[in-house]
C-alpha cells in the first residue's frame, strides 16, 4: 500500500484538474492505497474562495472534491502565505491552513 500527497499549484477553475484529482483519489483508494492530503499552493488558492459562483448547469467540482475528501479521510490543506498574498480570505471550512515550512 502506498500513501500519496497531492500538490496543486495552478488555479483549477475552468480546467479538468479537480476532476482528475477526484478520479485519482478514487482510483488510489479502490486499489488499496491512501491519499493523505491535497495541498493547494501558489495560484491554486484561487479555486478555494467561496466567492466563485458555479452555474446551476455546471458541475461544482470543488463541492465534489470536499465530499470525496470527507468520504476518504483526505485532509485538504492550503498555503496560508499564498492565500494572504493573493487576498484570498473566504476559504471553505473544509480546508485547513498550512505552510511548506
């Protein structure tokens, strides 16, 4: 059994990144592995803001990520320094502040 930590660096909204993260986590768990945490760094913190509005006819990938992380006991982390530098202050309660240090 392997344990994974995922590191996300780019803004994920409008790209398939979050869908791919969810797919990877589901596959890893199905194969008997564990995903310890997902760390959002640099511009990836932009996708954590609660101010983003998802149209009703689109998939809310961040909500699905939060649901899957809860289901599989995956900790969702973000770089507090990256968020502060970008003025991101309204981060979902499912994410916990952390740092690379």
